[in-house]
C-alpha cells in the first residue's frame, strides 16, 4: 500500500513540476532551422554570442515580417529555439567586439 502511495506521489509530483509543453525548446539541425527562418519568416541573423561551454546563442529577426527568434546551437550543430515573437526593438549598442566597448 505504501509503495503504491509513494509511486503515485512521485509521478504526480513530477507532472506538477514539469514545464508546460509550449515552454519546451524545439530542437533541430541548425541548417534546417536557419532555412526555415529565412524562407518562412524572412529572418536574418542580427546578433550572436559564444558561451564559455561552446554553445552559440543567435538572434534572428525580420523588419519585413516583424518576427524574431532566439536559439542556442551546441557544438554538434543541434539548434534549440528558446524564444520567438514579434515586435523586436533594438537600442543602440557600442561596438562590443572581443568584449571591448567603443
């Protein structure tokens, strides 16, 4: 009896803390993702950044469609969309090449 109760508590507890389905990242090969962003949304890369673990973060956007997409690409070329939407507004940024402003 206690084993069933414990198993039920674990299963329902895991379900309660799991992220909603829409919040889970969508992952595909980077080339396929980029082709879709270019063709379907007319997006182009506007920013990149390399994390210390070798993961590349990319921001793509389109002034034509007003859409934007942020995704991470691992060293094996698998890209996972983390955010997307409409109405991206960019402020003025100083030249940040190699971490040096201006």
